[in-house]
């Protein structure tokens, strides 16, 4: 009986070890923005880089909590890309809410002005990974989903 219990304990320890060394993948603003901006077909028009201070004001995010960012927007439509890393996971969760509000506000703004852009906003992706958060409003979400699955 002791051998069986020892074997089960050993097996459970072996199975739990790989999880100890794993760190949750987070977004890397500069690197991931470059990857997404270069993804064929993801965006239908060129996106312009937005500096961190302006982006934080635009999204209602506390700039003091941001450690790194890469933010791009379209001057002619709804498409945008924003990736932020924060000093804590709680700050990332707060930013997720702010980015979701941004999408809702943009839908309201563009409803009468650019109604053909609404499907892009309806599919907008806001995702948190650890202490980072991503917002994507794209023309084609296929390349974006491929990126997220990697």
C-alpha cells in the first residue's frame, strides 16, 4: 500500500512540475504591434502611430500605470490597434474595461457617420494576458486570430 501511495504522490509531483516553470504569455507592445501591422489583410488602410500620452487620454487609461505601449489608429475609419503593458494585472483589468468602453463609444460615434465601419467594431477584440492588454479593430480578423493562436 505504501508503494502505491508513494507512486501516486510521485506521479502527481511529476505532472505538476511543468506548470511551475510556465509563465503566462503577455503581449509585447512593440513586437506584437509590428507583427499585426504587417499581417497581410488585417488592416485596410494605413494606421498612424499615437504617442502614449495621447493614447492614454484617448482611452481613459492612467498613464502612470503604463510601462510600455504601442498604439495606432486610422484617420479615415474605425480600425485601430492598441497594446499596453502595466505595472500590475489589476491595472490591465481596469484598462480592459476602458478599452471596451472605447469600442462602444466608437460604435455610437460612427453609427450615422460611417455605418459601413460598424461590422469592424462589432468584432473588436479586447484581450488581457497577465499585465498586458490588446485592442484590435481590424478589417480582416483572420490574421489577428492566427496571431492570437500562436
